[in-house]
């Protein structure tokens, strides 16, 4: 190979490497359904669902589309979800009397003393677990107690009654 050929070869390799890098950097939503908003810092996609459901139904609906009810495992993930809630079009929420709480994938249905995420992990050990004052204490296994968790636009985690129909956030990791 002469010097000119070597320069052309290196230039082509550099151009291909640059294109590959640019594609990787700009394709934060590749493999994510269109209605999901991707947090570029984590690569996680979120979809706010305005059709209110009970917590178990919301969990199942997310799973039906290959996602899960959103689980904040860091403060930054929680704050990203909270920004989504702050930007909600509250008048577009259907099927809910109390539109301020949005379901997350956190519950204490198995044991009122332990809040778990939908992955089965104790949130005190694996992720974000900052509660609003008076929330998350878990008083009993009685069904009239709040056993599911959500968030609103201004507070930390909130416990709420699982049978209430609320909007919810699904979470998906792009392919």
C-alpha cells in the first residue's frame, strides 16, 4: 500500500467510526416505542398513562406491553418521573376522581412492613425510598390501609389505596 492509499483507508475508517459514534449518541430512543420519553442519562423510557386504573391493573397493563410500572432506583430517576407528572395535562386524565397521585411500581401488599418494587426488591435496600411526611409507615395488613405507592408533582413517595383508579407511569429499557 502506498502512502496515498493508506491515508484514504485511514480517512474512511475514521469517517465510519465517527458515523457509528454519532448514531450511538443520537439514538437514545432506538428500540423504544414512540409514546415513551427517554431519559438520556439512564436510557430508560417512560410513558405517562392518562387512563386511570387500579394499581394491579396498571401493573398488568404495563407488563402487557413489555414494560413495568415505573420504579425509581435513584434520586435522579425519581426527579425525572416527577418532571413528567408536573407536565401532565390533568384535564386529560380519565377515570379518576383524585388526579394528583400517579402510580409507581412500589407496594407492600405481601407484608405491610416491607415496601417492595415490582421486581420483588425491598426498596430500602435497592433504590430510592424517600417518603413524604406521614407516608410509607405501614400500619397493618388491613385492606383499608394504603398499600401501593405513587408520586405527585411536589412531594416524595406517597402511599395510597391500591383500589383507587389513578394515572400511572410505565417504564421500559430500549432494546
